């Protein structure tokens, strides 16, 4: 059940970042993206730390810091687009490895 929730949150983060990187939005959307990515990342830090996956916990903590709305980082638009794509790609790869891990656990049983 936890993996399903993790995957849904990861897909939501990816979708928001891809939309933010590929379309022109109002500033309020980018503020919403910061809050959503921060919230999702904090949950994923907790979840991956509980699963003793410290590398992913550090990654999601870094994402949470980068997208925090309290003390925002200011980059040029092109830099943010690159960051959005990189975070989306790494998060998508983590979904793939989660899927492979759960698939191998099912095959063991």
C-alpha cells in the first residue's frame, strides 16, 4: 500500500514539474508547484528513510530544499526548466526501480 501512495505522489510531482517546464504559467502556479513538490518531497523523505533507502531520502530532502517556498532559490527560467526535467527524470527512474523491486518480490513468493 505504501508503494502505491509513493508512486502516486511521485507521478504527481513529475506531472507538475513537466507542466511547469513546458508551458507558460502564471506566477501563482509556480508557487503552487513549490508547495506541492515540497509537501510530496517531505513525505517521500520520511517514506524512503523508513524503508532504509538513505540515498533516495537524501535526494528527496535536496528536492524539498530546492523547491521550498519559504526561502526560495531564484534561477533564470531556463535553469528552472532544466532542474524540473532533471528532478522529473530521476523521480521517474526511482519509480522504475521501485517497480522492478516489487516485481522481484512477487516472483520470490
